[in-house]
C-alpha cells in the first residue's frame, strides 16, 4: 500500500498552477460578488454558494494529490474519474453563474455586475481548460462521472437545482405545489446514485443490481417530470401574458419561463438516461 507523503514535484506541475489559479479567481469572484451583493435574491445566493464551494473542492483535491492520499482512495474509487468529473461539474456550475449574472444583474452602469460576470467567466474558462486537458490525457480513466452515464446524472442534478432556485408564483396553486414535489423528489435520489457509483466498493457490495434500481428510479422521474411539464406552463402562464416591462432581475414571468424551459431540458435528460440504462440491462454495450 502506498504511504502518505508530501510530493514536492506536484508544486511544479501545470495541474497545480491551474488549481491555484482556479482557487484565487473563484475567491476573488466570491469577495467581489459579496461586496456588491443582492442578499435577498436566490440567484445571487446560488452563485455565492458555487463560487465558495468550487475552490474548496479544488483545494481538497490539490491537497490529496500533493500528499499522495489519492492513491489510498484509489482502493474504493477511481480517482482520475472523480477529479475529472469535479472539474466538469465546476465548469458547468461556474458557467451557469456567468449566465445568471449576465442576465439578471448586468446593466450599462452596473460596473460591479460586469466585474463579477467577467471574473465568473474566467473561473469557467479555467475549469474548462482542466476538463479539456484531463479528457485529452489518455492515461487518465473515465469510468463513470467523467463518462457519459455519470455526466448525464450530474446534468440532471444541476438542472434540478436551477429549477428549485427559480421557483416562484406557486403560492395558493395546488397544481404548482405538485410540480415542486415532482422537481424535488428525483434530486436526492440522483445524488445518491452518483455517490454509489463513485464509491465502487459500496456498489460491488450491494445485494442487488444498481442498474435495475436506476431504471426504476428513472421511470418514476420521467413520469414526475411529464406531469410537471404539463402542469407548470398551464398554471403559470394561463391568463398571465408576458408584461411589456420585464426587467431581467425582477420579472416573475421571465423566471417562470426559465422553470418551464429547464423542466423540458431535464425531462429530455431523464428520458435519454432511461434509454441508456435500458440498453445496458438488455445486454447492449453502454456508451462510456
């Protein structure tokens, strides 16, 4: 078994330099965004969480690789797959923050909004560079998170989070309250499946087939999202046309449209995931 020891050579690698750049830019973005702040806005809170969480994950990965602890973790998980998957997830999340700030908080005179958006775009670019380098490295494995099946799961969880932070105008409408249930139920199950597949030791010890359980969960998720895809647009937009004055940061109609669009996106992702899972169970080679 490999011993835990400090690896000085890791400090000179391009991977370490890239990680340090990611951490610094994310922290600067977090500080600038906090100073400018819209503490009552869920989109602002979401962005602050992302800019705070991404550098922490990157720092933990850097420390584990610096002291070669990741080699010990290789006994229960595929480290290359996990670290590449985290870079892909960070790219996706920082990209969403960039789009949100550009859409909701930028105006001609909003210098702080422009600064935060540009910094967030730099964060996204740095994580995209790491993802691209990892995917082009033939020595790194991609067994789940960094491969198509796992990345679809990450997309499902990500879109669900965007939907949940965008929910508005549902008070007193039972049909829309049902939609919230339909959005909320699949998310923790998706995260549980991701964690189970990352920790291969746990997955191999399960007394049942994880793929069959996944298929059952996906069928339920597809049915829930179909109901939401029907009910949310009907009860959100019936008798509620788009107002002439609809500013990005406070337009209820626009936010409800975001929920509608993301509902159809996630429904499509769950259907694709269900098809892939069925093909795997039926004996066809699953795309990796």
